[in-house]
């Protein structure tokens, strides 16, 4: 009986090893927990194509939007731990939602293993062209002189552009009033129409409007200026301690075979090192950076702690 058991174990290990060596033998699903057309969707599709080429297989993007990213994230967490389901997600879903939602349905650390940090996308504080300030110094002077007079739009209660506004209030001693919308599109429509004077928005989503003059950039939320908008200051230059970015990264359900995990990690590194990939991502306003999986895991932990404090201070909750 013991010999039969050992033989069965040996066969299972041999099969597992063969599968890892041959991986992938079928299409890989990359879940993007946001709707088509958004920053993460665009980045996910670029990465999926390049990752598939590096692996010698096919990676298919599957959008599963809803509940601020929770629906797709939960689906990825519950998927088989075989390397055929991956998650391309944003820090707003992975690091903020656990504090924002009472029951998000997933644990960002226990349920996932970080595979690859792709890059960061700064948010831009934009104003309608009629706003009585055209740069950061003027903006701070005008808003401080008129506490409670001005409002900022967001994509909804607890979203990153809401929390960035609250951070700015706290860091700069301002009193901007929050106006939540059901999504970024209606929020930006009203800012461009002059119904709400300002908003924070991801750089890729407003770059065209900045070029056309429909919006004016006041400052970026990243610690340093964005190469895409080198003449626009980082808000932290005038408001010490203010910084908040959206990073994009690839995760897998925790528990996938270590050799498969390593193969995906190496393939993503190869894909991101290609000049054509970097050019495509830079064109979307993504600031690329190289982090090891361990460094990425540490960044996630730091962000979870940071945003938990911001969410608590803002009083934002989503049932």
C-alpha cells in the first residue's frame, strides 16, 4: 500500500513538473476589474499582448467591473491556483477598498501574490478655464482666501479622486467641498461645463482635454513632476507631504506553483523591458519603474496602511 501511495505521489509531482515546464498550454485570462476604455484596461491590453508573446501563448483580457473593482478582484481570488487566471489591477482597488468597504470579499495580502509592478499614473488637479487661478500658487491663495466657497467633483464617495481632495484639504488647510458623481465621465463633463470648478483625474483621462484647452492643470499628485507634464508642478512642491498616485500591477491568486509564478514574473519583466512596450505605456501617461516582487509587496503593505488613515479621516464608507 505504501509503495502504491509513493508511486501515486511521484506521478502527481511528475505531472505538476511537466505542466510547469510546458506552461502555458492554454489561454491565460487576465482579469481587469474595471470597465473597458479606462487606464487599467488600456494598460492591461498592452501588457496582455506582450506577456503572451513572452510566454509563447495567449493572454486574454476579461473585464469584470463593479463595486469599485471588488467584483473582478474576488473572481480572481477564487480562481484556480494554476497560473491561468491573473489580475491586472490598480492600487485604488487593491489598497484602498479594504478600508473603504466593510466587506470587500478579498484580502489583498492573503489572497494574492504580487507578480509585477507595471508603473504609476499620477492624478492631475484640473480646473475649468474660467477658474480665477491658472497655477498652483494662485490656486492655493484663492482657495485659502475663500473657505467653503469652492467645490471639487469626484467619481464617487471613497474614490481616489475624492480622497485626494480630502488629503489636499488636510495637508494645505483648505475647505473644498466634495461633490460626488456616479463615475468619472459625468464628473469631468460638469467640470468642463463650469458647473463644478475642479477635480482630480488620472493623467491619461484628461490629457486630451488639457491639450485642447478645455481644462487647466494646476498640479500633479505624484511626488515628482510627471515627464508628460513637465511644466506642471507636483502639489508636494508647495504642500509638503502631499502625494498620492495610482499604481498598476499584476497579481496572481496566492497558491499558484512557485515555478509557474517565476515564469510569469520573468516573462513580464521581459515584456516591460521592450522599447515598444515602454513607448506604448508612456504614451498613456504611465511612469514605469522596476520593483522586485518583494518590493512590490512592501509597497502594497505601505499603501494599505496609508490609505486606511486617509479613509478614516475622510469618514468615507461604502456598504
